[in-house]
C-alpha cells in the first residue's frame, strides 16, 4: 500500500479527523450537507474520543459515497493512530477501495502512527470465505493536513510486517505446520536476510531435546529456523529474537478439551511475530544485527508422543522432568534460548510466546506480560510499547517461586502448578539464558488471538509486539 499526500477528491470514503479540543466540521463540507453534519455532532453528543466515529452516506451532497467524522482524542500520535485505524477499518467493512483522510496536523511520529494504523485497520483474513462474504481492501489512500509526512512510509512498513504475522497466525493448521512455517520464513531471504532451516537430523545432532520431544507425537516433523539480518552499514550491536512455533497444540497426552483446542492454530504466534519483525528490518534501515530464531512443532498424541515422567537433558546441562505435556512451548523455547546464549556476540535476547493461560487470566487480551532480568531493559521495552500503542505490562520475576519448579528426579519440572503460572513459566525459561545475557520474555497468550474485534483490530490473529519490537530495534 502507498499513501499519497495530495487529496483524493472522489475517494469512496472522506474521513475527517476531529479532536476533543476542536469539534468544528470543515465549513465547506458542512455547507454541502446544509449544516447537517454540525447538527449531527451536537445531537449525537460526539466528543471526538480517540477511535470514535460518526458516519453518513454522501447522498449526492458530495462526490464521496461515505463521509465520516473520526475522533482523535487530544490529537496526539496515539489519538491519530486510533482515528486513522477506525477510518481504515470502516472502509474495509464497507468494501470502500479509496480513503481520503484529513487530519488536523501532526509530526513525523504521528504520520508513522497513521500509516501503520491504516494498514492494520484495513486488515482482514478472508481466504476461505465465499466471495459474497469477502470485503475489498483499500487501493488508494491519501492523507492531508500533516505538518510532516516523512513517517508515512515507515508506518506502512510497520503495518505490513504486523499483517504478515497476522496472516501466519490465521492460517489453518493444515496449511501452516513446521515445514510450511519454515518455508514462509525462507521466502523472505535476501542478501541482507539469510535463512537456515534445521530438519530432524540436525536437531538430533545438535541436541534440541525439547523440540524433538514435542514433535514426536506428530507425523509432521519439527524444524528450527534461524534468520540472520545484517545491516548495510556498520552493525551497532547484535540482538536475538526467539519465537514459540507450536503450529497446533492438542496438548499431547495431557490433551486439551475441544473448546480449548479450537483456536490452537495460534500457538505459533511468537514465531509469526519474529517472522513479521524480520521481514521489515531492511526496509526500515535497522542498523543492528538481528538473529530471528524459532522452533516449530505440532504437539499431538501419536504412538511415539512424549510422556509424563520423561526427563529431558538440555544442551546446557539442565534436566527437566515432564509433569504436563501441554506445557510444551517452554520446551521448544529452551532449545532456542540455549542456541542464542551460545552466540557470544548476542547481548540481548527477547522471546515471544503464547505461553500460559495464566497470563490471559491476569491481563486479558489487551496486554502482553513482560518479564525481564534487567529493569533498564524492561523500561526500554515498556516505553517502546507505549509509543507503538500496544499493551505491555511488567510482571515480577519472583525468585522465591523457583521452589515451585523443583523436581524429584531432575533439576526442574516443566510446570509449577496453578499458582503464579505465568511467573513460573518465565522462571523456567530463565534457566536456559546464559549468565551475562540481557533477556526479556513476552507472554503474548492474550493479545495474540482476539476473540472479538477491538478498536480497529479485527478478531483473530493480531500480531502483538511486532511494532513495539521494530521500534525498539530502530532506536538502537
């Protein structure tokens, strides 16, 4: 999608952004409707709350099929993001292929937020819907009124990266399994982005015991994918991003109930986020080296499925006693954390995973749970999330709860019980992070797959933290 800065006069949707401090409808537009728009603002008590809207048909008063007034709250970047997203979302819901967005000013950061939201709000996954139920995406978009338009292209790149992650999450598990998820990453290969895929033999020889154990119950063999981005100029550091890639989670022998299994195609949301981030690094000119790593497996119930009571010996020497085969994501992540920890040049590691129902209970679908072993790093990610309009909430990495992971015949067990389930999962992962590495764990179980539309996001895969991580990486 490209956004132009000269107005599309005949766009099917004319969207005018208002702020809480100025509810004045443009005079020429209001005059065309005989003053009806300003009367509507008053009668509907429209306050221009961020993301709110009033929409009417053009009815021949203007050349546009629809006219909308969209609220931007205080008119800051976040308010403009919500207004632009709401306008784009409305356009998609009505199959309007053109949008002319008029905003009341804004700097480069606001332009970036608008560009990202236009892409994000217009997103739908409709591959399997009959044609009669499919909607048309935007083809032509203009944004006018900005004081600085230089952020629009970067915003579109951010939104496009998030959309890629959403596509991967939304694909049925018959289409996305370890081999095809690895293939999706491989398609992104460029001179600056190299992709290496490990099959079962390489996993076995390296000692990826967690990934192999989880994948044993499926006819689809597991993979580990290592994507390496190298900047065009001198690299300013080296980062590792790790994603959980369970392409379908039946729970293994600790089988899930049907209701809990129906959306488990989303259990590779962390890997999808990593792929999304890696897809945009070159376009955004990120100047650090980034290793994107994910292990992919199906957690099924075949004859060779791993069992409760099994003990896994990881590459870093830690032994793990299996107490629940439905706590499988942390087993894959442990392999990836060991792998990234062995890279001397890597200073910071971030993992993303749809890891625990406990995170959903605690924070719902709006917030990702953040755990970090350094407070300065946590503060940096929290600031990036706020700038990106994403919910991120720091949780305590409470060392006293390590006692809940104590096992009878191994170093640790793979679950700590119901109490503090998201915290003990993070503590489990910390066992596989090498000393001296700065590390953060993002439990995206809530916002990875939305049960209903929220703000300008459609239900289903949401690609959380893609924009946050890209903005963090751009700042380095």
